[in-house]
């Protein structure tokens, strides 16, 4: 058997294409940052080659150690972290910065895969379910305390892996209902709609849900109490949402308001980045203005454009065709990872693959939604594409760990 048999060259080529195209666009925004990104890409590939040389069960055996190390690095941010925009989410070592939350995601994915791949694991058993939720929840709570809302949302990606392993769909339904109620409550708040109408709207949502699921519900006193409790909780959420919004820091509150009131009302504050980001994307038309020819990009109208808002560079310089091509590459790449994850004979490999693909889905969708004004600005990088050594390295490590797992699984005889 030749050594390269088992390497999924399709995924590898897509990874290199995304990372290289990202560095190219970063260079267009800032030459020094683009050069450093290429250096980090070289380091990431070197680390990836080293991962390929490790023994097959290394990451499965070290899952708990990597997980604990990731949580401790997050906790260490409180006394030793560097504060940026009210968030202590960076370590500073001279000219090098490290964002430990990216590596905590790797540790959580490994630990969840290690636990959920045990023969006795069963999500219908409360102990299994609560332990899996604790594995996700411990680093998530630390991230919330930082606070880093964007990274907190990404931890929701692990529920995709749990759903594949048997988590009931009702869990996602409950989350969806709470999200809808929260967004509606904010809309009512900003629109000045009376609290009476807000409560009526929530009760109507519950009524529609019950109407369309009437045949699936076993009616008894316990069920009635659960429905009543849910109605009280949702109405309570509606009433407290405006208070929670007012307690947020000014810049975070304005980022939410931008979605409802438009970025032009906040063009000098939280809407500035979004306004010029949409201007850049829209000005690219069909084929773009050409590489390093974007007026918004060259004029540096979007602060730190090479990081979270790098997609607007693609829109301006490469146009609708370039932007669409990039989106298709991401969709195809993530779809390929899910396909490979489903093919794994080893449960640990499968769960890690789904976790990794879920993380990419969350980053990709939130970042693009943020840049186009469909989601508040929360500081989420575009995987492989946004400038940042620790981000690129962490994503690359997860990438090559899964490539290694897939390689081992493909060449195994079991």
C-alpha cells in the first residue's frame, strides 16, 4: 500500500485554496499582515505534517489533557489576559498574540468525541446527556464570563455532533423558540409596541405550535403543567429582554440596535464598519474592481478590515462572481468534511469530524451574516481567511487532526 493512499486530496486542496486566497486578500488590505499570514500558513502546514507523523490513537488518548489545558488557558485570561475592547481574550507574548478560545474549541471537540464514543454512552440516559452538556458548558461558561459572545455562540456547534449521535430534535426546537421570542421581544422594544401585545404574540406562537403538534402530544396533567410553565417562561423572557438589553455595554447594545434601525443611524459608532462593508461589497458589482483596486479597501475605510471583515475585500475586488465562488468553496469543503465524518468506522473520528464541521459552519455563517448586516458584529473570524496567526493555526490543527483520523480510519482493517 502506498503511503498517500487514504489522504483525502479533495479536502486538502480546498484547505490550501481557502487559506492561500485568504492570505492574498489580507495582503491587499495590508502588506505586512498578508506576509505574516503566509508565514503562519507555512507554520500551520509544518505542524500539520507533524500531526500526520503521530501515532493513530494519540489525540484520542490525550483528549482529556488537551481539554483541561484549554479550560485552564481560558481561566488564565482573567489574571493574565490582555484586554481588547472590554474583552480579556488574548495572551500577549512580545510581538505574538494568542487567543486561547480557539484551542479550547479543539479540546472540547476531542473531549466530547472521547466521551460520546464510549460503548455505554446513550443520550437517552440522563447521566450521559448531562455529562456531554457539562463538557460543552464548562468552557462555554468561562467564555461567557470573559465576555466573548461570538465564541460562546460557536460552542453551539457541538450540538450538531450530538444530534448525529441521537440528541432529540426537540432540543433544537426549544432553542429556536427561545431565539425567536428573544428577537421578537427586541423588535417590540425598539418599535415601542405595548407589553400586552408582546405577551399576546408569545401566546399565539405557543398556540400555533400546539395546534400543529396536537396529534403528537400525550395530554395529561403533567403535559399541561409543562406547557403552562413554558408559557410563563417565554412571557417572562419577553418582559425581561428590554432590561437585559439596557444592561449591555453601550457598544454591544448599539450593535444589536443596528440590525433593527439600520447602520446609517450609527454611522459614527457601531454602524460604521457595517456601512462601509456593505458599500464595499455592493460596489464590486459582477466581476469586481480588480485585485488591490478597491477604493474602500485601499482607502482603509473599514478599520481592521483584514480580520473579521475580510469578506468585504472579496466583494469589492472580486465582485459577485468571486464572492459566490468563495461561498461555494466553503459549502463544498464543509460538505466534504461531513461526508468524510459520516464514513468513519471509528465513533471517535466521526464525532470529532462532526464537531469540527459544526465549528466551521458556525464561524462561516455568523461571519458572513455579520459582514452583510444580517447578524450583530460579534468578532468571529472567517475560518482560514481572516488575519490572525492563532486562529489560522488552531483551525489548521483541527483540520489536520481530522485528516489524520480519516487517514488512519481509511487504512484500518476493522
